[in-house]
C-alpha cells in the first residue's frame, strides 16, 4: 500500500504540459509578426519554449495558463520544432513552417473540397495529381459555436501538408488561393 501511494503521489507531481489546440505538427506560423504560443501547465511552474533559435521562459499563472512571444521571423520553408518544457516533461511540435497564414471562412463556398470540385471540373483532377506543395498546409477548425467564451478548441487542430492524397480534403477556395 505504501508503494502504491508513493507511485501515485509522484505521478501527480507534474500535470501534462500542453500547447493550445491550434498548435500542432505541420502548422504554419505568421511571418513578419511577433509569434505568440500559449498553453497550460501546473500553476506557478516554469515553462520554457524554444523555436527557430529563440528561447523564452515564463511562469504558469494560477489557472495554469502560460504564454510566450517570439520576435518576428522571415518566411522559411524549413520545418522546425517548437519545444515546450516544464520540469521533466517535454512537448514537441514538429515540422513547423513560417510564412503567410490565411483565414478562409464562410459557408458552402469555403466548405467545398478540392475532391468535390474534381467531380464537377475535369481540370481539377490534374491539379490534384500535381499537388506536391509541402509548403502549403491546411487546417480545418470544426468547433461549433459556443454561448460562452472558450479557452481552447474543443478538438485539437490537425494541420496537413499538401500532397495528392490529402489535397482532396482541402477547401477548394483556400487551396487555389494558397497555390
């Protein structure tokens, strides 16, 4: 019984450190502007975040939230890591680019996928076959509306690199704009 209690108390010493749900592998961060990254950890714990040869350290607030801001960066198609550390825990976000980020929102016009467009126009099929654009990334946020403010996404984001197998699920308008 004593061994179990000791193991349980060590396990709860550090809660999971995490970045907000919009930050994920293959993401793109906006070039030429300060870059903010935020998330949650144990209250009052030191959090270190590094990206693109910059490092920032902060202390998690009483609610566990933390935030750091990096200096603006130039566009780069080199995939890099965001590394977040708190005590013995490390969270890593891989293959992060810096470039232009466009917010494409709307209704059916933005929801129509490249794959659906291919069913209507034969020329789109050739665009799908040639869609080897690793610097184009797509992230669809499907959270529904909320009557109350939310601190984070209900479902973590998923960023996808543009390739023939994945582009069929991209918003057609967003893909052709980015290309």
